[in-house]
């Protein structure tokens, strides 16, 4: 029974992963806005596009040091 619960939890977390390619983050490796806030899902604007995507992995505080060196 414990193994079944563990497998169900892993599958649930995997399903939360790449639900969208924009901003292309996952539960364990999210992307962040320029102010450092975490973004898991982006919603389209009123015209249905994702033109102004500002979220990226480089904006996350834990990735800022890696990009420089």
C-alpha cells in the first residue's frame, strides 16, 4: 500500500510539470519573473497570446549566480 501511495504521489507531481511550454517551468525547477517571484503557469492575455513572456530561469535567485560564472 505504501508503494502505491508513493507511485501515485510521483505521478501527481509529474503531471504538474510542463503543463505549458510558456514559461516552461516545472514544479521542481520553476521559472521566475524579473522581481524573483516564482511562476508555475502563465495564462494568455485577452487576445489569447503569450507575447509578453518575461519569466525565465535566469530570473530566479538560485540561478543568478550560476549564469555569471
